[in-house]
């Protein structure tokens, strides 16, 4: 949620309205640079961010041992310890700010693990966040004047100040937010009335709307783009959305604290483009060592645009792999796999692998279980019991149930007792999000990343 700007920041706010078109132009242009040119831009921005970070007490101490004139920015960055929400909480927010917080927006993230956290950014930085959304929209032929319907968490308040003004002027799109806590009929009605060009939000809400429309034979007005974001995006979700809306479905990796990090290539929908002109994206193993391309690990991010509260080597808890090579769409932005889930929402298999929501959803798909399963949640209990809560479309045959159990056993390895339980409704988490996989140590594994930033202007 975005808090309104205090009076002292209003001037910044006006400046930011000019920054938005400038940043949007840069984001549009930079994606077509070659990887080598992007690396030069990245290095320059990294040097700038490291310099700014020296004004924040936490970083001043860490950076004191480096001579900014002589050490390469990437080498300095590599020497910094990864940052977590717990570290921010332990040092206090002021240790991370380089500016008076009264000139900044505060952004409160709900946290999927129930641990809210506050981040600050300037109106200008906020404008750059919007520019990255524009990069995604324009790649799919959408423009600033397109209407959007967003399915988002229940407590998002309408934005005030600059963004509201720009919306009124028609510079940024009209956005209608619909709470995931509302009945799905409301969402369907809004889509039919507004006929939005962009439909976006939590993947599970998009999936529910798509299922609702298909089951009732409702023809939804065809948008130009469907954005699945902010949660574990499964193949099933994208497939259902593509069929129901007849539009391209983009998987957008976005967090509240970082904005849009990566997004589906419009030409190769199975890979994401990393916004690596404005991020240093590292993939680390559980020891914190970098892994080779093609190997999954935790995404650790350095924002190259946040200088009021620099976030350097920030651990997201999200799992993905970088991919080698360049894309045939012509963009020089690096490639990665879709996010394969979150380490905090994963179960350890018998052989120690992290089994995340997209993998579990894959097992449902392989078993043909979506023919009878509308929605599921897998809960790990003590003594390696796995409760598979299922909202059924219809009663399955014995063969169908057995096929699902077999697929889950194959995924998790021996040693799990799998119990399928039919329920009428799987509740959303208090944050308004849906969690497919609830591990036994969910509380202890609480991790920093938040993926609840819904598509916005
Ligand atoms: Zn591409």
C-alpha cells in the first residue's frame, strides 16, 4: 500500500510527473541495446547507487573499506553480505535511508509470511517503477490510455497525488482494482462492463475468473493482454487464462519493494526477460555461492534505481534460473525461467529438493486431475503426512484419485503419506493471497520476499 506524500514532498511529486515520460522512454529504448551495451549501462548505474548508499548508515560502514575510485562496482557489490528483511528490521529503517523520510512515500508490504515490512521511495523512483510497467504493456501493444482491471489484495487504497492527477489527465491508464476477497461475480461483471484492454493481478484470481466464465459459457470481452503476477503462476493458470480470454498471457515477476523485475517475452512466452538495465540479478545456492546458468537457486537483487533506500543484494526467497544466450525477439535483456516458487512456500522432498507450487501444479496436470479439481492446497503435516485439500468440480473415479496420488508420490519421493480431502472452499490467506503449498515449518521459514505487487500504472 502506498501512503500519500507529505506536504514537503509535493514539489518532488511535480518533478516526478516529468520524470515518468523520460523514464518510460529510457526503458523502451534500453531493452533493444545489445547485452554488452546493457552491461555498460548497468555498471554505470551500479557505481551511482553504491555512491548514494554511502549516505545510509548501514552501508556507510560496509562500504568504508572500498575505495570508490579504484575498486570496480561489481567487485564492491560482490563483497557485500546479502540483505534480508530481518537485517533491515534489526538495524532500523533509518539505517537504510539516504534522505529525509518525510520527502518519501512509504510502501507497506503485507508479506505472504505474515511479516509486514516498510520500504521507502521517492516520487521519482515511483515514476521509474511505472515506466517498467509501461515497458511490459507496450511490448504487448498496449498503451497508456488503455483501461485495466486489476485483481489485487483487499486493502489496496486508491492512489493519491501524482498518479491520480496523471490518470485524470489521461497520461497513465485508468485502473479499476477488484479485491480478491470479493465474490468472483463482481470481477466478471466489472470485466463485462468496462471491457478493459488489460486484465491483471494475482494469478489465482485470474484463474478463478477464467474458470467462472468458461463454466457458465460467458463470453468476456477480449483484452489485449492478461497479466498473471504476484504469485506462483502455474502452467494451468496460463493455459486456462489463454483459453478464456483469447489473449496473450504474460507472466510478470514483480514485488512491492522492487517493482517489475522480469516479464514474459512476447515472442517466446516460456522465458522471462530480466530488466537487467536496472537490476543486478544474481542466482545463489543455499550457501550463497553463484550457480551456473540453467541451475535454479534463490534470486538476489540489487536495484539500480533506488537511491533513497538502496537495496543491495536483497534476498527475495524466490527460486528461478538464469538462461544463457540472447532472445530472438531482438531484445538484449537477459533471460530467466519463470519463477519456480518461493523457498518459504516449498516442501522438502525425500531427496532434499525444494518442491514448489508450480511443480505440484505440474503433478496435478500430469495426472489429468484438473478435469475434476478446481483448486487445491497441499499442506505438509507432522510425520510426513501430506494433506491434499481439493475443491472438486465433480467426484473423481478411483482411477483418477490414484493417478494423482501416484504423481505426487513421484514428485515428493518415498516416505510421504498422501491424503486427499475434498473441501467446499480453500480460504485465502489473511493477506488476500492464495497459497498452494503450505510447508510444515511455514512460520520458521518466513522469508523476506513479497510478491504482492499487483499490476499498476
Ligand atoms: Zn524476447
